[in-house]
C-alpha cells in the first residue's frame, strides 16, 4: 500500500529564490487557561519548478523527500492568484 502524501494549503510570503518559495501555514489554537483562540503560524519552504507562484498566492503543497536542509515540500497546484 502506498502512504498518503501530506497536503497543506498555505499562503506564499517570499519568492526571492529561483525554484524555491516560502509559505506560511496559519492555524487557530485554544489557550488552555484563558479559553481564547490564538493564531499560530509555521513557515515552510517548497519547490516550484517553473517559478509559477508569486507572493500572496494561495497554494497546495505536498510532502516529498528532502531537497535541501529546509525544503521538504513540492508545489501541487495554485488555488488562487493574488491581485
């Protein structure tokens, strides 16, 4: 059986590199004492072979083998373009 790939939807925040992009994944967590929701974010790097995504785009990325020290995701598709 083939394992399912982890697919994440995130927003591109940097496109300064060739074939690499930085994206941020935001999530809401509940504070254990105050019972309020807080926004938490994680940055991840992904491989963009054709330099298709730009800053502000919403993209889907999937996990892959490590391509470098920090780059372990690859672009699946662009969900929506930024204006």
